[in-house]
C-alpha cells in the first residue's frame, strides 16, 4: 500500500475542520455558512475512513459509517437550503447578521 | 398611723386620675379635688411626723420579683428624715394647690394643671417613702416627668418648650450617674435596700475605692436634680413654667430631692472622705457662683432661681462638711422661705403682668400684703437674726468651720453677703421707688393666694427655732433617731461666726439700700469700674454659651460627620455594589445579540478551554 502515515490524514482533517469552522462562524452569507458546515462534515468523514484503514483492527465499519454520514449530510443540506429559501422569501436577504430574531 | 403612711402618696395620685377624667371641665371647682386630696396627705403626713417624733418608725416590704437568689422588694419606710420630708413636701404641695386656684384663674387647661401637680406630688411623696434605691429611682424619674410637664405647661411658648426639654435632658445626665452608682452598689452588695447597703458599708465589705466611686456616681444624680454646678443651667430656664410650679418644684421639693438623696445615702458618703470633699467643694463653689449671677439678673423669677441654686449649694456644702443636721435644717427652712418668695413673686407678676424688675417699682403701697411677706422671705434668706434663715445658715457656716474647711467657709460668707445684696436689690427695685411701668390695674391678689403666703410667712419666721443653740436642738435630737450616726462633738464653732454671718448679711442689705433706695452710690459704679467682670457675670459666666460651643456644637459636628459617613461610605458601598452588578449584567446582555455565530464562537471557546484543561491535567479535573 502507500506509505502515507495516519497523522497526515488526521492533519488534513484538522485543517479542513478548522477552515469549515472559521467559515461557519465568520461568513456573512448563509449559503457559504452551509458550505462551510459541509466542509466540517467531510473532515469528520476523512477521520472515519482513515481510522477504518489504519486502526489496530482495520475493517469496513468506518467506511460504511461515512457513507451514512454523506447521506445524512445531503439530507441536511437539502433541509438547510429549503429553510434558507423560505427565509429569503420572507426577509429578502441571506445575510446572517440580520438574522437575529433569537434575541427578540 | 404609721401603718397607713402608704396612703400619703396615693391621695395625689387619685387627684391626678380624677382630674384627668375631668380635664375637659370648664369649672374651676375642679381645683378643690386637688386641694382636698393633698390636704388629706398633709394631715396624714403630720400624723406620721408626730408619731415619729415620739420615736416610732416602720418599714414594710414585700417581694416584687426575684432574680436567682436575690429578691427585689417594694414597700415603704418611715424614718425621721423622710417623715420630715413628707411634711415639707405635702405642706408646700397643699399650699401651692391652694395658691394655684387663684393664680391659674382663667386658664384654659385649668384641671390639667392640677392633674400635673397631683402627679408630681405623688412622685415626690413616693420618692421620699422609698425604702430602696430601685424604687427611689423609679419615682426619681417620675418626678422628672412631672417637672417636664409643668415647665412645659405653656407649651405654645417656644421658650417654655425649650426649657422643658433642657430640664429633662440636663437632669437625665445626672440620672445616668445615679443609675451607674445604683448598679455598682447592687453588684457590690447584692441589694438595693438602704439598710443592707449601710450594713455592708459598716462591715467594710466594699473596698474604699469602690465606695468613693459609687458615692460620686450617686452624687452626680444629686447634682443633676439639685441644679449644682455644672448641671445648673436648666433650673433658671425652668422659670418659664407657671410661678406656683417654680415654688413647688424648683424651690421646695424636686430640687431638694438631690439633697435628700445625699442625706438618705449619708452613711455611704461618710465612709469616703474624698466623696465628702467633692460634695463640699461642689456645694461651696455652686453657692458663690450662682449668687454672683443673681446679682445682675433682671427677671424677678430668675434672680430667685439663681438664689435657689446658690442655697442648694449651701446645703450640699453642709452635707459635705459633715453637717448632716445643718444641711437638712437648711433644706427645711429654705423650703418655706423660698416657696414664700416664689409665691410672693407670683403675686407680684399676677398684679403687674411682667417679670422684668426694671418695669416694677413702688409696689409696696399697692400690694399691702405681698410686700411685707416678700420682705419676711428676703430677710429670712439673707440670714437676718431671729428669722429661720439665720439659724440654718449659721449652722452651716459653723459646721464648715468646725470641719476645718476654712477656704469654703469664707466662700460661704461671701455668698451670704451676695445673697443679702441681691435679695434686697430685688426688694428695693420691686417695692420701693417710683413706678417704672404702667401700673393702672394693679391690685392685691385674692385671699386664696395670700392665705398660703401667710402660712409660709409664719413658717419662714418660726421654722428656725426647730434647732437653735438658745432654745434647744430639737431637730438634732430628732434626726439622731435615724439611720445616720451623727458625729458627736460640737458643731458649734467659735462664737464669732454668727456675728460674721450677721455682719455679712447686714452689709449686703446696707449696700443694696445705698445703691437702690437712697441712690447714694450710683447703680453702675461696679459695672463701670469692672466692665469685663460684670459683663461675664451678666451673661451668667457664659456657661450656656460654653455648653453650646462644646457639647451642642460638638454633637452637631459629630452628627454631620455621621451623615457624611452614611452618605458617602455606607450609601457609596451600596451604590458600588449596584453599579457593579449592573455593569456585569450589561456585559452579559450584550453577549446575547441573537446571532447564532456569536453563540457558536463562545461554545467553541468553551470546548477549547475544557479540552485544554483535560489535556493539561490528564483527566477530568482530577
């Protein structure tokens, strides 16, 4: 197989997660926030797959689990976008800063 | 007779209660209730006195309550000293009741005045009958209350209100001393009973330092009530009350309560040489100090008030100089002639409606009865031979001399000279010369007022023969039956003392005659030759001003400091806590901006911190 160590995968997942987190917390556009969340989910997927391959007893469980995660993420993205469209229709904006109705 | 002596104070109490019920009554017949009931007290008191004179005595007590082993008792006691006081108090009270019927004529609160008189008489008689210090203290305070109510009887006058408050506060300062002394005695002896206190004093159960301390504390109480230096300032101001009140309370009875207290506790004082010396010095200095102020006052009642302070100083001087009998003797004679003087002054005021002697003059012809009676009183207080004041004052001087207090002796002689001078200054200014004010409607007082004055006038002459070197020392023999061991040996100093005393008083009278009657000497020659001193005396030695500058201003300053402390430190602390909490809540609420991203950021930070802790400690908060 290849000689790429486990740490490299984990590092990649970490970087990906941090980028996703940063995007989710700082971006003003709701669509980009959703995309950032996808990035974080994918970082988790990388971890699952990497551990499935490199752990003490390797198996397929992690890979199957990541398939499930992808499915759920797709569903979640669909619901998220639907909410976003509903919101846009009501408020004519996708700017996260203006969505502070939790305070009221 | 003696078994019924507990009824004596109850008659005035009954009068107080009845008159309170009838306080709305417009009828001036209500006065007879008071007169009649105090008359009953008087009859009973005289009966008791006669019984005691024959050598009887009684002490009845019951347990009031118990503290552990110690029983606090209540009851009554008759011994020579308080039997004499009973007669003096009930007699003066009766006469003043009668006199007030005329003096208070037309007053709107006529029955209330008599009710207060009844309350006061009750308290004073109860005080005298008390067989222990605790009971005495309760009546002592009641007496103070009666005095407060009567001084402030004209409560719509601001001066009267202020005077009543002042009297209450100043005597209260003394009462604190008395209370401390009482508690110390209870601590040492375990009883408030006079008998038990005296027994332990005799047995030497109390250390000498403690004896002196308790005696001095009790003396502080006497200073307050008897208007001695330095707590004398309330007594002249108390003259704002109606004149009969001044005669009853501030001449004959309440102010004598201080002297009575010292006399009643005399074995305690005898055991401490220091205490006796303090009593003598305070008395002597007060005598001359108050007499000097009396020289220049312009208000007829204030002159008499300072004279009272001065005479009370004499009594204290006598007691301090081991002249127990002399002190009591002077108390008795003073009660009569000073009450007479006050009632006569009241009669003058009743006639001319002013208290300023500068506006009187030439009243001798108009007040044919009051004038001679006032003259009798003035002669008696000045110590002119053959009148009561001469004998008692002579005895005080003799005992002071015999006690070896020569400085105080000469002080007392000078005070006697001053007394004669200011009394006759008063007499000449009021009764002789030309009228200096409008005297159109002046007429003699009604007989209901002159009758008590006549009785007192007779007593002012004859009371002195109770105890004379010539006819017999009745009073000495009488008081020897009491609990106080009289120092035997002659109190009769050298025979030149009566001559010196007479000379001093005649000199005073003569000087007053020359200045105010003949006009040989200008009225102002002293004022002009010693402007500084006379100014100080005219302003009563600036004692009131001194108290104002130190205690009153001091208290006010302290209270201002307290206000500042409260405002800036206490309130400041509260305000700091409030603004701190408010600031914190503002920070907290600004975090709640409703934006998911902010919440998310904080959640992440939280997790990071938790993870850091786990990473650094290697576990869950171990």
